[in-house]
C-alpha cells in the first residue's frame, strides 16, 4: 500500500537519521501525525532553531549559540588544561561527569587516510594558535577514541605540541567496569596493562 505523499516524505525524512530504518521511521511518522498540533509546531521550530541558531565557537570549535561559548568564557574554568576531543557531543559527555573543569578543543573528526581526511581537514591549526597565544596552558589531554584513526591523531598532536614544552597526556583506555577479561580483545587488554595503576 502506498502512503499519502506527506507521510512518505516524513518517513523519508526520519530515515535520514542515523540508525533509523524504514519500520522505525514509519512508526515515528505515525506518532508525529498523532501528536497535538502545538507539539508538532514546537518540534519543527526546535529543528529549525538548532540548524539556524547554533554555530561553532571561534575559540574551541564546540557547538554554541554564543561566541565564545559558555565554557571558553567561564573564568572559573581551569585555564591550564585543554582537553581535545573528536566531536562536540564528546564535550557534553565529559562535562556531564562534573570531574573535569578545564577547557576543551573540538577537532571535528580524526585523521583517516582511507576517507581522505588529513590534518588540514581538522580543527588543529586553531588549537596550535590557541596554545601559542595562551601561556597559561601547561597540559593538553588528548581524548580521541581508541581506534586506529584516533590513536594516529593523538600521536600526531603529541608530536606537534610537545616541542612547545606543553605536557601532552592521553585518556586511559582498557577494560570497562563490569566487563570480563575473557571477552576483551587484544587491543583493550594491551591498553589496560599499559594504563595500570598502583593500588
């Protein structure tokens, strides 16, 4: 059975979201149709506002509606540390812990020769300028994912930053809490052994 054109367009729109197949998109489309008109209007306005009112912070590259972002402009943040992440969502994940109180820098990806992504395609140049212009920074914490691309990007950043006399550290990787050693892959076990701590 063919759905009416507006429903087909709505299903197609939902299918553009990651992890949403045709069945889920159809369910979401019919759920949207059953919503109150005010809720649908609010949903549509939120989508448009997210696309038109947000931009990247000129300092760190995080998503923001102000420039500089609230993190970069917060004087209570530890100005001596910059934590480098792949994507803006990583900033939100780490900051939600409320354990790290320093600054951030978003690369917007990692180096990936297979996908044609090199250092010039990432937000690295602005990081280097930022470090040159700010003598207060004494440590850069690289928090890229534990993938071959993330590791290569971390090593590249370390080679660029260390000559400036700034300490470069990497987030610890290894076994997740509650996981069994027998099910861990070799890379996870190797990182767990390398990152061991004293009891």
